[in-house]
C-alpha cells in the first residue's frame, strides 16, 4: 500500500483494487486515533459536518454514527435537503427510516 501523510490523517492507496471490505478492514487495523472515519466516494463533506458526529461519539464511544444524507431522486436527478426524515441504523445495524 502506498502511504501518504497529511496533517493528522493518513492516506493509503493500493496498487490494485482490493475491494471495499478488505480496504476498510485494512484501514481499521492501521488506525491509531480515537475515531475512525469512513468516507465513500459519493460523500461530499461540508464545513462543520464532523463536529456534531464527534460530539455523539464523545458521549458514547460504542456508538456507530452515520450522518443523514441529502436525497437525490434517481431518475429525475432532483435534489432534496434533509428535512428531519432520513436513514439510520437500528440495534441490529439494519437501515431504518428515522424521523426527528
């Protein structure tokens, strides 16, 4: 794996495709900090997105935290902002609809 270091983050890139799960397990084993952040290629981060997630993690270190994503309708490509409804995890790590 090619390693690059920027600030407090580390970046790994394999010479050949190893697959999603292999790559995530590899990264989790290499992690040295208190928090592991996994971002997929479709995730667009905006300023201030991380702090609320870390506040939850600070309260419960066993929490699995996922941000709520804006929704893009598949065929018409219509974009909707988060409106209090979204996807989350239940106790068995299944995706469920969450209403605030």
